[in-house]
C-alpha cells in the first residue's frame, strides 16, 4: 500500500505537468472553419472572432481591415472555383494574396488590411 501511495505521489505531479505544458495547436481552430468555405480570423494563429463565406464577398463588413489569419477550406477541384483572391479594399479593389485550396495565411501577411474576396479558378 505504501509503495502504491509513493508511486502515485511521484506520478501525479508528472502527469499534471505534462497536461499543463502541452502546447496548443492552430489545427484545432482551423477545424472551426466549415468545410468548403473561406475563413478569416481577427487574430494571428487563427484565434478570436471568425467569419466564413461560401461565395464572393465585396465587403467583409466588421471583419474588413481586421483579418490577421485566413484559411481556404475548399478542396481542390478541376470543375469549380477553389482559389480565393483577397483584396485590400471593398468592391474587389487593390488585389492582395491568393489563398489556394487547403492553404492558410497567418504570419507574414499584410495584416489588418483585407476587406473583400472572390473565388476564382486559378491565381
């Protein structure tokens, strides 16, 4: 019995430390983006408020000029549009980055500067 209690006393802190130290992943947040949609988050690393679209949007509304990370969750297709061209201005003005199917943009993008997008066959 004493041996079991000693093992528990040693083992529990190790398990607790492993649970606390386990790093979070962006993949969990990416799963919040519905399949077949384009999503944008107001924070880096796909966190904070998210907006998603299945079609074109000439004005992201409150999300406009607030996007810090983006994800195109549409599968690649030869028969339908599957790439997303982003624009810095509403009404498709001042072309930004193109987000290919399954691709994400987070660090290195021109943050807080996207306001519209459209689905296209290729970039």
